[in-house]
């Protein structure tokens, strides 16, 4: 089975920005803001989401947990993607922002 890449889904559907003080995520008609717990960021607009992708199955649901890396050692936020099977591919149908 093929799985829709969670990082591509996040980069397509959400705009993420960060400063040393705040993190903001906009997308799918919502805006989330939070204090940057890391105290700094090496990234402002392009984040290395590939560094922190974990997969698991709960019941019949495939989940991807993608961390938002702000510095080399700090991941203060993340995304949980729930997938649904559509033919021969799993497509991300629901995204939860943890900020």
C-alpha cells in the first residue's frame, strides 16, 4: 500500500512561521499561536519536518505523528495525521495541530 506523505500534506495545507518568541500555524481555516518554548529558532519558514515522523496503527486507523523542529534539539509542537484507505493508497483525512 502507498501512503500519502505526511510532510507534503503539512507543507501544502499549512503555513508555519516562528520567531524566537512565538510559533504560528495557519491552515484549513484556522490559526494557532503559542509561545516558543525553545527560546530561539534556527528556522523561520522552512522546517525540517522529516526529522521527526513516527507511524503507528491504533485499531484500524493509521496515524502519522510529525514533530515541528524549531532548533536542532527542540520540538515544541507537532501534527497528528489520521489516514483513510482510498483504493491502493492511504490519504491523510484529518490533521490535528498540537501547539
